[in-house]
C-alpha cells in the first residue's frame, strides 16, 4: 500500500462518526410464512401437508392429505424433534418438546409442542387435514422448520392412557410415514 493511500484511509477513519461502519448492518431475515412436508413410509402411507402462518406469528394453519392409512381410524400425528430420516422414521427422534413437558392433546395446557393429536381417516384410508394450532410456529423457539412430521400406525391416547408410554408418546404406535418440514418460497 502506498503511503498516501494509508494516510487517506487513516484520515477518513478519524473523520467518520463513531457509529459509522464499513460493514453493512445485518438485517433480520423475513418471517417464514409457509412450509411443506412430503411424508413417505415403508408401507402404503404417504401424503403432503402444508403449514401457513400469517406474518410469521399467530396460529399455524395445517392443511393437506394423507393416504394409505387404515380405514376409518384415528392416527397419531406429531412433529418430532429431529429432521433426520436417514434411518427411516425411527431417526426422527421423540416428539418436539423444547419445554420438557409431558404428552397431551393439542388443546391441553400441558403438552409437547409437537403434539398435534390424531387425524381421522375415511373409509378409503384417506385423512384430509384442515385445522389450526397455536403452539407450533414457523419462527422462533417453537419453530417446526427442519423437524420431522410423523403419522403413526396407532391412535394417540392424548396422554390419557394407563400405559407407561402415555406421557411420552401417547401410545400412538409405530411410525407409518414421515418427512422433513421445509420452507416454501
């Protein structure tokens, strides 16, 4: 560097106000308002589920459809902690539970963040989803982005059963299908 360039930079830096910077000020990323998950299992269960949250806060609207499930049945439907499906649905981990609470119904005061209850299938084994949840989010500490959704082979007892697993899994049974929640642009 030439001496004259060095002095010019030195003078410019001294003349700058204390709050000035050479680097751009970081800007908060825009709120995530839409997400999607494609579910697949080892059997016939599959589906696609959409998550919408206006302005990145408030309740999340959940819509979609699941197919290949048992006919006329309730099936557990949860957000699990890990977005890992490298070992099938087993690697998705436990229910998403950042506040270390016990399992419950979506309407319970005490529940895992990921406890979304049951979905109802019709006579053809299809579940049409259209409901809201005010505990999950697409932003912040309860964000479900990058986590897995699992539809179970059994009915979630919503934490009301007598089995030892009622307070952790709702006795929802095996994992029929899963997928990782991704941002929709």
